[in-house]
């Protein structure tokens, strides 16, 4: 009946046997903003694609109108991997930023270190919803502007910050998602930001009232 | 940009794979690293065999799902079976904390160090 003895072909490089700790960073962006490109440029493996099937029971009450006629919703996402040390491995998830996918956030990405919002200045509107939801969930994030060669007009970071109504404390950086070193700098900007926040939190020592 | 949907076209197949169960083991995070603890044995469900073969080296749940072309929910169920019978071990991420709290500075330092050395 089942002849599953054949060797599983795999293109993945296995992790070190000492790998202990898996970490997550989420790249959010609108369609075509370059999420997959960014994941690919920094990942040590060819980006993989997988999907989660959500039943309606797992859907946030404020979003149910989106799926009222369905019992299940499927969301697909890409991911890549970076081995940070022998024991630590970072997974990067490219998440669709469209409104209809955001009810999945809690389930899929709880426990993430933080997020990168990838912005295409030709479609800045796509980013508002993502930024709003991240703030709502209090997920730390940075905003990276993916510069495309065919931008009709090159906006300055200040102009973009204004257009997105982005608070001063949120880092805003330029990047070229196709370039590995640039993608790496975006991740460093995020973790630097997290580090600063974590230091400040430690210093404050007082638990924040909800 | 092609976003190929994972082949889940046949719900009956998924039903068979999980024995009709839909409740998942939520202790498995997307990045929980799974490690095989014993060799597959005769008569074992083929999906279980496949997981045991794949996880001889630590492998994240999400990679298992991608390679097996099964939804994450289904893989959580399969991994739950294997964990319950001691055939795998699971290395969970530091904490499944709420989105509002921050990781500690030592961990972040290590992450920064790793990223800078890429």
C-alpha cells in the first residue's frame, strides 16, 4: 500500500545538530513590494512555501465579516532561513499585508522577534494597514523602503515618514531587497531597534499597566 | 513572483492523514525544532516515517510542512503523535510570549552578532 521507503529528496542543507533555538522575523508588505525578494536575498536556503488552513473558530471577532461565508481560509507564505550560530537559527517569513490576511497574525506569528514593513513608494497605501495592525499588536517593527529603479519620483525618507504618519521612534531605512548586504542591514536595523527597546524596558523595570 | 499553493486539493487525503482529527497541538511553534529519536518501524504511517527521516537533523516545523506539502495544522497533529510516543523530541523557541513583551538583551546581542557575521 504505502511504499514510502524511497529517500526523501531534499534541497535543504540540514541545520547543525546543536541547533536549539528557532527565532522568527516577519517581513510584511503589499503585493509586489519585494517580500520574497528580500527573503531570498538573505536566506541560506532557497525560500520555501507553505500554508496554514484556518478554521473560523480561530478568527478574530473584528474580522469575521471578511470570511463570514467560509468555514476555512487558507493563507500561503514564503520563508527562508539564516543560521546565526551553531545553536541559533532565524526564520524569515514573508507575510501578505493585505487586510484580509491579518486575522492570521496572532496564530501564525506570535512570539516573533519583530517585523519589517517593506514599502513600495508607488503603492504606499498598501503599508498603512500593516503599520496600523503592528502598532495595535504592539509588535516592534522597522519600515524599509524598497527602492525600485522605475520610481516616477524619488521621495525622501522624511517625505515617506510623513506620508505614512510614522512616529519618530520607528526606524525608517532605505533598502534594495535584491541585494544581500542591504537585506542584512534591514534585519540589523530591526534587531538594533529591539535591543534599544529591550534595554529601555530593563532600565524602566516597572511593568507597564495594560 | 509566483506563489504556488501547496497541494492540498484533496480534503479526503488530509482527513486520512490525521485520522479525521482537527485539533492541533499548539505547543508546536512554527520554528520549534524537531529531532528524531528513533528509527521508523514497520507498519508506521508513511507520513510519520517521512518525518522521522527528515528530522535526523533538527528541522523546524515549518520546514517539515513545506517539504511534505501539508498544511501546518496537519503537521502539528502528526508531530503531536510522534512526540506523545517519544519518537521525536521538540526544541521549542525561547518563549511563546505575548507580542507586547521584548526578548532579553543577551539573546538580541547574540542575534546581532550572528547577523553582522553573515
